[in-house]
C-alpha cells in the first residue's frame, strides 16, 4: 500500500524506509539488473522455441540469483535495521524478523 493510499484509508500503517550507503545500493541494483537480464533471456528462449531443459536450467539460475539477492538483503537488514532497533529497545523488530524468515522458508 502506498503512503498516499494509507493516508486516504486513514489506517495506522507506517511505511518504513531505509537509507542505503552507495556500496550497498550499487550492489543490490547490479544484482537486480543481472536478474532482469536473465529473465529477459529466458523470455527470448521461449520466443525462439528453445529446448525445455535449456530453459529450465536458466530458470534455476535466475532462482538462485534471486535467492542470493535475498541473502544479501537479509544480511544487510540484520546488520543494520534489526541491530539498531534492538539497541533502541524496539523488540517487535525480532518478531518481524521471525515472520520474514518464515516467509522465506516456505
């Protein structure tokens, strides 16, 4: 839900954001650009009637790249957001982390 939608609905949600340093930002964007390229490549394989197992291998590679992206993002989150919130006494952050780990491990 966007902040505008949240305000229109007069709900109590607060959208969180995070300032990322240049190194973290560039790393995440580069990873996403490579993943985007992999997905476009898979689409091209479909359009060019590539053999099924060749496509499956590329899909597995894209999935592994997304998993790697998630690992890096989660590591950064724990080292920054979670650590800072715990130091600030925001214990609900741990519960949020447990929930997100549950979603990742489905």
